[in-house]
C-alpha cells in the first residue's frame, strides 16, 4: 500500500479522461472516489482494512462512494437498535452501536498532509502549483500538491524554521530565517538584530526578508547571494 500516490495519480488521469458532458454519473463517481481517497490516504497507507470501517463510516452521507459500498460497513458498526423510550441505562448500553452523525456533502478541505510533529510556521506553493513546502519547529518538508505525497525532508537545521519560499524558477531558496535575534541563512548567522529590530513575525521571498515588530513597524531587507546585505 506504499504506492498510494501512484493510485491517486491514476484516479486523476481517469477523471481527466472521462468527459463530464458524455458520462456525468461516471465522472461524478470518479470525482467522489478522488475525494474519498485523498481524505483517507493516511489510513489507507497504515491500515488498509479501515477503508471498510473508519473511511466509509465517516464519509459524508451524500458521498457516492459511501452509498455504493455502505453494505461493506461491518454489522457491529452499522447496527442501529430501536430503543424508543427505554431508560437512560439502556440507551448507554447501545450507544456505541449507533453510527455517528456526519456531514452531508464533502467540505472544502481536499486532504490533510501529515508528518510534522510541531506547529507549522510557514507554507508556500511552487510557482507551477505542483509542490508545497512547509516548515515547522521540527523540519522542513516538500510535498506533492496533487497527491499529498511527501517528496523530501530537508535535514540539517538545528533550530526552528519560521519562513520558506520558492524562487520564481520553482527551486527552493536557501532559507532565510530569524532565530535567537539573528538573521540566518540556513544555519549560518549573517545579521544580528538589536532589541528594537527583533521580530514578532517574519516572511521571505526571493532572498528578501520582511520583519514585523511589536512597535508596529515593518522592516525590509534584501540579501545578495553569499549573504551580503545590500539594503
């Protein structure tokens, strides 16, 4: 099941091939399967048989995939006793056998990228929209935007990363960040910040750094290759 990203690519190709005007139901079915797989790709990779339990059980009520395969949900989850006006004690006894209430349609969220162990501090799309880079207090990761596959984990940083960016040609930039009152490029300190220039938030783009301060002031810096300050 480690090839889930290849399966998602196949679904995307099939969705693009089937014309909605000629086969509207089939196209809707494939689109729903795409949503279903993207939403549940983590559990598909880790515990494939949960497709018949958690994945179907928590899919939206109006999901075509759920309606098509609802008979595959195990009976011990699907069983809904008729409890009428029974005592609260009897209700509690059957509580775990009731199916949870779920949303009706799919929501706007396509997928969740799992992997960071700390809070995510920065995220950016590549110029072509095909990749996403995210930074956290643990590591910086590169993802495939279509499938959610983790493409690369960037190692070597000893501190947290607060900002990441792509260059206009789609390559990852050397990471400028503010850490321990220093502007650093990757792990090299290049500019010390005095107290009235220390950041509350920062962002980078194409070797430019912008820093927001608690005073309400915003400072812009631009660095040449080789970390030479020019502004």
